[in-house]
C-alpha cells in the first residue's frame, strides 16, 4: 500500500505550530529550572528533612504541567506523512525498540529512585533518604554500556520514527529531540566536571547516542 498524500500547510497552521512549540519550550524551561542544582540546593535549605519529598514533587509537577500544555496546545491534525503496510510495521518495530531502550535505561539507573519513589518510601518509613552521590550513582553498565544517553536516544527514536506524523506530532517531536539533545550536552558538561577521568574514559569508550556496531581496535 502506498503512503497517503500529505496535507498542504497553511500560514495559519504554521503559526499554530509555532505557538505550540512555544508552549512546549516553556514547559521545558520550567522542567530544567526545577532540576537545576542551585534551585534544588535552595529547596533543600528551605525544606530541611522534608526535602526527601522534592524528587516526588518534581515528578508530579512535571507530569501535571505536561498535561496542562497538552490540553492548551492547538489541534494540528495536518498530515505530514502516513506509511502503510510493511513500512508502517517496520517503523512500529523501531519505535518499540526505542521504548525498550528507554525502559532498560530506567532499570539500569534505578528508575524508582530517579522518579523519587524510593526517597518517598524512605521518608514515609521514617528513614533517611539516600543522599545524591554522583560517584556512587554513576553506572556504565546495562543500557549505559551501549550509549551514554540511552533514555534520550530511545525517546528520540520513538518521536522521530512515527508511521503516521501530523503537524502536531512533528512539532512535539522537534521540541522533544531538541530538548533532549541540549539536555544531554549540559549533562555531559556537568558529569565531566564532577567525575573527571572516570567520565573521560567512559566517553571515550561509549558513544553518545548511536551504538557502535563494530568493536574498537
């Protein structure tokens, strides 16, 4: 079966896409600010022992604001492409692989701790939550032995390889990929400063996003 013909993009549709991109950019800035070390340090001083709830609150706020933007963004149903038959199934398989890589990364990096679940359980039980320790939490095994940013790599694959892509999904895919790329570059700079030679050796051995299909000499 041949792919469906794309729709014509009018100036009004492109303007709505720009507005939607701006909404998602605002969400990304809020998400990044709340994750900044100085902001978290300020909340740690302000909240004291209750700071153990911050990762959980951060996850809740991120999900809630994500939903708000999802509701507020304009509807952009214009078709960019729509594959059918074999090519559609092949793209679904690639998307599934991207989700698998994302889930593998979460398991490799203690996903429950990353979402704040482990800290919340410790706080509710009256136990001190584990302090963030980059040297202790850093891992180069599992999905992180394949690429340095498996969560972002899996997310970008899922967003880009869509069998049916509308203007709305394209707008979100462009934002998501740009956000994850910038986030990965900033994270690399932070990790290089904190881990020093450990990170340098790791970055030399493991590619950033695309797995090596050959062995290093």
